[in-house]
C-alpha cells in the first residue's frame, strides 16, 4: 500500500474510533466507559485503540499535540518586523475567523463531559501548561537564554488563550450560540492583547 494511502487510512481509522468513543462518552460519561467497550463498539481490538490513543483521554483531546504546539508554531512563523505578541494576536484572530473550536468553543455536551470528569479537567489543564511551556521553550531557543523573564513572557502571552478558553467554555455550557461566543472571544482577545501591548509590543521583534 502506498505511504500516502496508508497514512490516510490510518487517519480515517483513528477518526472513526474517536467518533465512536465520543458518542459513548457523551451519552454515558467519560469515566463510565472503558477502552474495551470502545473497541467493541468500533469493531476493533483493544490493542488497536491503545495504539492510536495511548491514554484514554486522548480519545477526547485528539488534537492535543496540535494545541500544545500552536503558540510556539505561531511565533516560529512570524514575519520580519513582527513581535511575539503581534504573531500570537494575528494567529488568534485567524483561528477565530476559521471557527477553531479548540480556542474554547466546544459543544455544550462536550463541555459538560469534561467538567464532570476529574481526569478530563486535569488533562485540559495539563494541555494548557504544556502549551505555555512549549512557547517558553521556543522563545528560549530563539534568544539563546532560558531564564525567569523568558518564562514570564511566555506565561503572559499564553494567559490570553487560557483565560478565554475558560470563558468560551462557560458560554457554551450556558447554551450561547457558537457564532456569538466567537464574537465575544474576538472582542475580549483584542482588549487583552491591548493590555499587553505596552510591555510586550516591542519584545521579540523578528529581524
């Protein structure tokens, strides 16, 4: 089987398993469903499920690696003359325009499922921490300096995503339409980045 076709087949299989799992988790609760039950419902072996998803939480947060790298990738791709803040601000605006649910606009059922599971809420916090750490690592690698100041800069920039993710989830749980939530997040992000502009607007400008 050609490599491209094999990878597409793997991705389709992965998505199919995740889709089955999500239906079961949202119907019965994450903690009430086992990997074996997911495998049986998906028509695959338990080993197949764990090969694609080493942790049960990965069935829910199947885009975790993309989210963890998102801020680091945004600053790595910034244009000449663009600061760290400007790059992250632009990236956030582009993702809002694209309707990126990982910014904190899940379905209400998804949000309730996460809220009702200590395992999932812990994983969500871990993803946010890893995203901040990855951004700090990217800044340190670029500057050649890894100290408290670099990590504080990363924490300040990542805090916008962290806080607005919680805000968007709160609105989703309240049943607010997604298009309205994206509008709220866009407005709040603008105000948040404006607050950071005086201190970070000229920091990390790419030559």
